[in-house]
C-alpha cells in the first residue's frame, strides 16, 4: 500500500469520526435543575437525580453537603423527565425526600425545594424483655389490610433493637412475633418527618 | 378417698396450668421505661408555610411519598447514622415497604 492510499484512508477515517461526533452539542438541548435547601438546619448530604425510566438513583450530585438556606444548580441537564431524591442525616437517624416526574425543558430552570415536612421518618423497635427474642417484625400502613413481609432477617435478642429508616410518614401498625408467648400488636403509630419513633416492645 | 382424688386432680391441673402460663410469659427488662419515645431533629414544627425567596413558577416541593422508590444508588447506600453491627443486637436497615406481595391479613379485633 503506497503512501497516498494510506493518507487517503486516514483522512477518510478522520472525516467519518468527525461526522459522527461533530455537531452533537448543538443538537443536545439542556436545562437547569436547581435544588433549594429550605430545611431549618439540616444539610442535604446527597442529591440523586436520574431519568424517570432509570431503575437506579445514580451518583450523588453534590460534591459537598448543601447547607440549609442555600441552593445548588445542576446545569446542562438533557431535556426530559427526571426523579430526584435528597438525603439528610440527623442526630437520631437518616431521612430522605423524593420528587418524581420533574420536567426539564430546554433553557429553563426547574427548582425543587426541600422542606422539613417532606422527609421520611424512622422507627426503632427495642426488645424490652430479658428472656424473649423477636423472631418476626411486621410494619405496614394502617390503611393496609395485610402485614406484608417480615422486616428482620435474624432474631432480635433481649435489649437489642431494629432501626428502620426511610419510612414514609403516616400511621402504621406494628406486629411483633416472639419465640415465646403471643404476638404483640401496636396500632396507629404515627411516623413523622425527620423524627425517630422508638417503641419498646414486650 | 374420693375427695383425695378430686383434690389431687385439681392440684395437678393447677400446676400444669401455671407451667403453661409461665412458659408463655415474657419478663420486662424495665417496667418503668417509657415504651414510646419521639426524637425529633432540629426543625420548624410547621414548615408547610416555609416558602422559598424566589422559587419560580416551575418550583416543586419534594415529599416523603416514595412509593415509586428506585433501587439503591450505584455509588453509595445509606446505612443510617449507626453502622450495621456484626451481630444482630442493634440492627439498622432501610424499611422494606414496596413489595406487592400479599401478606397475612390483619385482624384488628385482636387489639
């Protein structure tokens, strides 16, 4: 193969690559998402933002915690529909807040606002006995007619506990199954935003 | 003799009943402990009216309604403020709330 043919092939290759990649940015419409932390005091530790049809939350978009009262912009977001999750860590537990189907339009700014009232709550079940183990723990919304699945994988020993976080706020029923004696039931326990409810069961 | 048999049977039944009851009883670690405690983070109690300075027309508040929750993040997964213990004494985990599986029916008459 002589030098002219080689140069021709290389130039053709370069032209092909340029044609494929060139002009991509000019046709890729984007918008901006602004996260506003209106919490009283808690910093947002993580902010996940991913297309609505994606099954995972993806990477944390924050390089450092977003302090209360501040906002953070994510620019060059391809237009589309997105889901978002923000996460805070408090003194007692970890909590999340969500928003779904956020539309991002070309050249526009969409603001998502985090407030104290929008977060999940937590529930801690403490085994208050000295001689019985918890072998089953069921937690379901009071409006549900079934207990759903067991929340524990292994038994909870006396004075041990199970700390469940990321519980959507609302009223819940609790069923505790023991290795001895009858089950215990606790009804209409209120799980509140940014609050850890500790139930000592026996 | 007849009365002796009756008394013997009654005492036996009483002992047996006590044994069964004792087997099904649980002993409280501390009867005086408050069984329900709420620990609230530092927040405004009613923040529903807590508005941003200039949220814009297309602003939307986030909420805790996570019924369409996605899988864990590919980078980090929250384990709570307390790390997962190697034993099962104090376990921290995410509430499993989104299964469509049918569970055992509740019977609130057992309250």
